[in-house]
C-alpha cells in the first residue's frame, strides 16, 4: 500500500514557486515509478496506491499560507495547495493506468482519497463531525488551533508561559488530529469509503467481497 504526495508537495511550498512545484511533479512520479518497478522485480504483484488528499485544508498549511482570504478555495482551504494535489493526482492516475498495462500479471489499484476527504470536509456534519478544519490537539485556539512553534504532545515556553499541548475533549468531533494528520474517527470514515470500492480504479467490490464484511 502506497499513500503518496503529501510530504513532497507540502514541503515544497516552503521553498519553491507554484510553477516550480508543478514542474517537479513528473520527477516525483518517476521516482515513484522506479520504486514500484523495483518491488515488481522482487515479486510484488498487488499494488494499492492512494492519491494525495486536499493538502490546502490541513491546519498546518492554512496557518502558514491561508491568511489571505482571496487565496482560499470554495472549501475555505488554500487554493494552490489543493490545485497542486489535484494535478499530482491526475498524473498519478495516468501512471497507474500505464502500470496496469505494463504489469498485466499484477493488480494495480488507484484509490481516490482526495475525493473521499473533500467530501468529508465539505459535508462534515452529515458524517457526525463538528470541526472540519480545526486541529484537536494543538495550540492557539480557534479557528485552527495550530501553532507551528509547538506541536501536539510538546511542552514548551510560549509567550513567557509553559504550555503542554493536549488533545481536545472529544476527538470524534474533529476531522483533524494535530494539524497534519486526520483523527481516528476521520480515518475510520475514510476507510469505510475506500471499502465501498467506488473510489478505486479498477473498482474492487466484486473482487474482494471479504473486505466489505469488515466492520467499521
Ligand atoms: C489480483 O487480485 C485478485 C482479487 O483479489 C486475486 O484473486 C489475484 O490473485 C491477484 N493477482 C495476483 C497476481 O496476486
Ligand atoms: C457534499 O454533498 C453534496 C450532496 O450529497 C454533494 O453533491 C457534494 O458533491 C458533496 N461535496 C463534495 C466536495 O464532495
Ligand atoms: C503570543 O504573543 C504574541 C505577541 O504578543 C501575540 O500576538 C499572540 O497572540 C500570542 N499568542 C497566544 C497564543 O497567546
């Protein structure tokens, strides 16, 4: 199972222009393709490939790049980050199609995590969440509860007083855990959507009925 793109793109925004980031996507994917080829050569035959989520909706990226409201998209997320995610995913999907043809004796399954997570963030209350963009475990309070100086679990002197960053009372109300990662509750929702098979190419529900019996 591969879940790729988030660190490659999110990290690049700190030192590269948007055009440079887009130009680097084919290189990122060549490295990925090379890695898949090495695994195939060693006998791997089942490849489960997640695309990257809407990066612009992570509190860490919103805190650093989201202060200009005109740069936010329809979800209230950093537009360029989400655009970069979409462009990487388009090319990753094309690569998966190519690999499906190239490795005819293997299963190469592309899973559209971006769509699952976007739907969760846009329609969070329908899925039982109260906070789509604010971190559960962070510092600074609403709207993001994220401060790059001090992360979840750390104890530090901030603004002259010693602070320990703890989780919120009920993490099941939050989509985001620590500004970067999703909560267990959000990941459970994502897993339940993956297992419908609707977000996979090729769809797998007919092939792996045992997965649908898992309870979430
Ligand atoms: C591909 O997936 C199907 C369905 O799970 C499985 O029956 C088959 O053995 C897999 N192919 C390989 C080469 O492992
Ligand atoms: C939110 O839900 C509505 C109604 O089901 C749907 O049309 C829309 O596509 C969803 N939003 C996203 C971003 O998936
Ligand atoms: C910390 O202090 C700075 C400067 O006085 C202030 O702008 C900021 O809001 C403070 N942060 C918190 C979380 O209290």
